[in-house]
C-alpha cells in the first residue's frame, strides 16, 4: 500500500515538474515591449546636419582677352576700365594674369614628362611676351603707375585657349 509520505512526495514532484516546465516555456517566449511595435524605439535620434553652404564665387576678372585678339579691339576698353578703376581708388593694384591650358590634356603636367613641360613653358613665355606685355603696356599708357601693375603666368585647366585676365585688388 501506499503510504501518506509517498503520496505527498509524488505531489511535490508533480508541482516541481510543472514549475520547471512553465519556467522553461516562459524563457523561450519574447516579451511584448515597445520594440515589438517600433524597432526604432529607444534608439538615440541622429540629428540631420546640413552640409556647409558653398563658398562665395570667385572674383570675376575686370577684363578677359583671348590671346591673338587684335590690339585695336581691346585697347580702348582697357584704357576706359583703367581710368574708372583709378577714379574709384588711387592705390588700386592691377594684376595681369596670363593663363594657358595644360599641354597634352594633362591636368597637372607629369613631373617626368619633359616634352609636355617644355611645351607648356614655351606657351606661357609666348603669351607673356606678346599679349601679356601688350596689356600691361596699355595699362601703363592709360596712366596706371608701373608699380601698380603686376603680372603672373600659370597653366589653368579652366581655360581652353591662352587667355589674359586683368584683376583689380
């Protein structure tokens, strides 16, 4: 026959088995929380930072001449512009900038390509000696002191033909 102790032990074992089964079953369940309905809940918001605004556009030249333009076409406008600039400010600096496109389609000339460097240097020299010097002389003839005229020469990928630009500072 079964004793009272045996029945009591059997009931306790049944309760323990039931508790272990329930706990094991509950451990496998996913609890319902905010992330159940919104996966982004609790995530720190990232503010949108717009890119900085573009810088100011470059200062346009006072005058721009394509190399080879006859002097009769540009001499009078250069003199007029020089007179107007000097009337506004006596200490104005005229910068005559001689620009040529990079030779052989290279955006900087390769350091190891002496032929392209030589072609670029000769194009710069020809532009400075002919058109650059003529524009500079026209400014001086218009009454600009020689100390207020400056010349520079460089290759520029933005130009397609040799160009002379006059800037005012």
